[in-house]
C-alpha cells in the first residue's frame, strides 16, 4: 500500500504535464484549424505571380497564333483574294484588342 502511494506521488508531476499538454492542444486546435482555412482561402504573392505569368504566356501565344494567321491572310490578299484582305484587317484588330486588354485575374 505504501509503495503504491509513493509511486502515485512520483507519477503525479508526470501525469499533470500530460493533462496540461492535452488541455493546451484542445484549446489551440480551433485556432490552428482557422489559420489553416485562412491559408487555403488566400492567395500568396508567389501564387499570384505564377498565375499572372501564366496569363501573360497564354496571351502571347494567342497573339502569335493570330499574327501567323494574319501573315497568311496578307499573303493571300497580295495575291488578289479580297476575302483574305478583310480577314487580315479583322485579325489585325483582334491582335490590337488582345494586346491592349488588361490581364485581370480570372
């Protein structure tokens, strides 16, 4: 009986730390969860920069495709194709619009 009492007295400080640690973990868990949700909901500057770079590359690729089509239409126009002349003008205006369009987030 005496051994059990001594053993219990020796183990009390160890158990108190475990209980205190569990209580602290239980109290801080909602705060950590809210912080994680906020992190998932917001966009970091690095992510925003990558997204902007992706939009710039996509726009430049689209402009390149339109320019190649315009060059072909201009060659056809020089050969006397009136429809190609109209197409070249339309493509030129599309390119201008695309170049002047803002790169807003999607």
